[in-house]
């Protein structure tokens, strides 16, 4: 995140500017590799539709819309390699789960 200071992104005591630049280049390369892996996982048929949608939500810092006609549904389907029906099925699953009464606490 460009607007956040990550503890490992500040110069270390006694670290030369060249070493600092090299370390920052390595950190950026690692972050790019992680993002590429997440983008790949987001479309991987090895992941369930629910997992793919959760990955999409994490990457974009957005939640799956509740409305089945929301414009993002087609974007999510395209980005995850899922059909509109699969994305809407996950919407229904989540709606059912949130509508179910919470179990009574045991004493």
C-alpha cells in the first residue's frame, strides 16, 4: 500500500542507500509475485466458486453485492472465470447463511 509505511520499508540503522534500494526492489518483486499468484488463484478451477469470490473480494477490497442484478456481478464472474449462475448461487448461499438464526449459547 503506497500510503502506508510498512515496518520493513523504512531504512534500517546502518543500511546504505544502495542496500536499501536493493531491499525495496526485492520487496516490490515479492509483492508483485504474491499478487500474480492471487490473480491466478482467483481463476483456478482447483478453487471452489466461494473461494474464488473470497479471493476477488480480498484483492479488490469489496464485498460480493447482495443484489443479483448489481453491475459488479458480471465483473466478478469475468474475473473469477465463473458463470453468472455460479456467482448468484454464492449470493444465495450467503443470504441463506446470514438469515439463519444464530445457535443459542450453551451455559
